[in-house]
């Protein structure tokens, strides 16, 4: 983390439990485990200690797990969230909208949504991608992606 001069890292599918321990020198780690307590799913936000922030309530459901913090800066506050949505559950546009509303008016979130749609660079569209896209169309927030930063096969 220090070598690459990373300020904030959003981690999805951490597979950590309350018995797991992880730390990085000069970084604070906030995490959300899967609601079952088993070692699957989960998220984490890792940020450099010199960034002014505070943690928010974890979002912990079978369908969506998220770790969120508020970054305090000269222009106000921005919520930053790491998200994981396990692929086996159906999620409606309304459920996505409910999640996004609790992030506040200014937010950045990233993670593994398991939602494919060509609007954000996927070659395929799956049912979850349709629901997330529908939530995007009817909301004030917009989905962006950086294709050069995507990892894994571009499906």
C-alpha cells in the first residue's frame, strides 16, 4: 500500500470473519463481514491515516454488503463505499435505490456488483445489470467506469 502510495482502497469479497485480523502500517481499516459470520463475501475500506474521515454504519444484508466512510475535505463531505453483491441473489432496482439513498448526496462506491450491462462496459447484460441500470436511469446518481482499470475477463 505504501509503496504504491495508495490513499484509499476499496476491497470486495474479503472473506473475513470477526476472528480475522489484517493491518497495514499507517492505514485504518474498516470492514463489513457477511451477515452469516462465515468466511465469504464482505467488504473493506482501507485508507491512509492522514485522511480526515469518520465511519458509517455497515450495510450488511444477504444481497448487499458495504463498508462506508465519510471523507471530510475543503468542499464538504463525500461518502466512499466498498460494495459486494453475491451473485446468487436477485436484487431489484428499488433495493439498489434504497442502498444508494443511505450513502448521501455525494458518493463514490466501487466493488463487485455481479451486474453486467453494456452501459458500463460489459459485453453482456444479466438480470441484475438490468436492475442496476434501471435504478441508475431513475436516480440523480450516474454509473461510470474506467475500462482501463477493470480487472478480469470483460464479459
